[in-house]
């Protein structure tokens, strides 16, 4: 699959921006990733985005490896490589740099205040990501029931969410057929 260099550059720029926005964690950037890839650029449909996200939840490793699937879908192996570098390298460099600075500022009086101030931001970003995926996934009464049961299980017990995604998908498929 031959890719036009401008498509690869565009992928690099979009996922580099998303990388910087994802410093608080991958799920915090899901609403913006969906907005850019589905609504703004039209690279994916909502169904494709939801499927790729679900795949990222069940495969071993970090769930944000889903960006590699997006890159592959849009531009083959080269697109996957470009998106992987664009999404993971800037975040890694920024996090490493901030970590080194943070260690040097160990006795700085503002350090604890910054940590406490960023906690609500991180929680808000995670809630936003969860809401975005829920809006895509809860489309009828059976999906609402499955979502509520999964939420209840996760608040009651520590279970791998990937297992619950697989079970929820199986239950939905059985309920609809």
C-alpha cells in the first residue's frame, strides 16, 4: 500500500498533538481523538472508532495501542509506524523531562499544591473519556444493562476490564440473535 507523504505527515501531526494532550493518560484524550478522527477529518466512522477502542481494551498491553490500529487502517504498516512514533515518543520525552525536573524540585513548597491541583483535572479528563465511549457504546436497553452490570462489577471487585468487555460482547451477541 503506497501512501502519499502528505497523508503520513498529517497522521504524524494529528497524533503528535494527541500525544501532548494525552499526558494525563490515554483515556483522557479519547474525546478529542474521536472528534478529530471521526468528525473533523472523517478518517473513521463512530462504529470503527468504537470497534478499535474495544479491541484496545481486550488485547494484551496498554489500551492506547489502539492508535496503531488506526494508523494501520488509514495508511498500512507505514501509517502504523508513523502514528506509533507520533503518539508515543513526544509523550515519553515530555514525561521523562518533567519527571527529572520533578525529582530535582523535591523540596519545593509548591510541589504538593501542583499535585493536588492536577488531580481533579486528571479525574475530569478520565470522566470525559468514559462519557465519550459510553455515548458510542450504549445505544439501546441491552447495552445500557450490560454497561450497568459491568460498572457494578468493577466497583465491587477488581476484575480485568478486558474480560468484562469480552463477556459483555458475548452477552450482547447472544441477546441480539
